[in-house]
C-alpha cells in the first residue's frame, strides 16, 4: 500500500507567504506606511525648517507642510484600520489574521499620535513650550558638563553595584541559614534598608552622621556608601531567591560528599544560582542608575555632579527647563542599552545558551 508523504515547505518564510493573503498584506503595508509618514515626514519637515534657533523650530511646527504630513498619516492610518478590521473575519489562517490585527493596530497608533500632534501644533502654546523645553541652542555650552555628569552617574552606579553585589551575596547566605542567631541580623538589615526611603538613607549618612557623630564623610563617598547599602539589601533578596530556587537535593548531595556548608554553597549552589539571578541583577542596576539622581540632596561639588545635578543647576542658572530634556536623553542613552541587554540575557538563559561561567 503506497503512502503519500506531504512535502514540507523549504523554509518558514515560504509558509508565511502561502498563509498570507492580499488583504492582510495590504493592512500591514498601510499600517506601516502610516507610521512612516507620521514620524519620517515630521522629522523631515522640522529638519527643513531647522531645529535652532527656537523660532525656526516654531515655524516648522506651525507650517502647512507639517499639517499636510499629519493629515496624510491619519488618513492612511484610518485606511489601515478599516482594511485590517474589515478583513479580519474573512481570514482563514492564523498568519493572515495576525497581519490584519497588526495593520489595524499600526493604523490606530498613527491616527492617535497624529491627532495628538496635530492638536498640539495648532494650539496656542507651541511657542511657549518650544522656547521652554526645546531651546537646543542653550545646550551647546553645557555639553562638557553633561558628559562629566554622565561619567559621575556611571561611577556612582558601578561602585554601588559592585559593593552591593558583595554585600548582598553575604547577606543572602546569612538570611537562608537555619540558625536564627545568624539569620536574624541579616533579615533586620534587609528589612530596614528596604523599608526606609533611599533619600532618608542618603541624608542620614551624608548629613546626619557628620553632625551627630562628628565623623567627616565626603559627600560623594557618602552617596556611594548609601547607594551601596541600599543596593545590598535588594540584591540580597535577589540572591536569596536564586539560591532557594536550586533544588534542595543539590546541597544535600554536596554535603553528602563531605563538603562543609560554605563549600557546598561555593562549589555547588552559587554557580547555578548566579546564572539565574543575572537578569534581575541587571534590572536592579538599571534602577540604581536612576536612583543616583537622589544624591542631589547632598549638595555635592560641581566636579562631582551627576546628570540630574548638572541639569538642575543649568535650569537654576537661567530658569529655562530645556536642560531637563538633555538629562532625560542622557539617562535613556545609558539605560536603554542595558534594558535591551537584560532582555537578550533572559531569552538566552531560558533557551540554555548561556553557561554558568557566563
């Protein structure tokens, strides 16, 4: 008896093409086009009118060319939404249905963002907003200060991360001990630093201790100490969760081989736990970078200012908040690559492509 064997498509791409239909592809194409017209067109019009001085930017925002771009983007967005939603019920394959949904979603986004921008550029506060937040000419002389602030932000964050990891690992080992006399001090420390505001910890260490105990602490060092102590408490919980996620039989097997408790933790448990806690540790590092802005309460010197301090001082000098935009862009330039790295590590760790040594 002859058995017919169905041939598999040579690649996943061929399968997707066969499952797609003209309507679903049109929905995706229109949705993508609507967003492209919105963002690329807006940037092109503003570049044509120049971003500086602020008067040129205002003219670009209130130009008829930008109105035409926004209207075109919204019209194409509406068409994408209609095509996607109308064709959704007639699609027979999952791929084509997903394409219809994607096209409708992209079109809806273009319509929403285009409508908001159209409302803004045709309002009465464009000039005030532009001169207040988009006066980029002011940022040129401050570029060196912002670069120095970014450097200090990274120094604070990396220093606190380094000491926080060491402290957190020690506290985690103590916190999971069966002996209450060993476990209790670690839990008290962790609960205290997680239960009190970081800004209070900075003020107490940087201002309270020098006044109350007469111990002179450099404000920059006080910031690193406070950030490290706070990070250690949170990282202790990360390490504790990672260690306790390892099967109990692992440590029992290590103890059965004659290892002491610390040796079992060092050679059997921690290498496996570290692999599991890399993503949450990276997330804590991203949070720590943003928390460095709180050292503004300590009044550090101009050479030691972080990004937030630099921006705040620049705003105080001429009462124009444009430097705050530069501060936000600086933090995003630091944190977005790290967030992306966290996502990549999580995917690779779930797939088992990263070894313990990584």
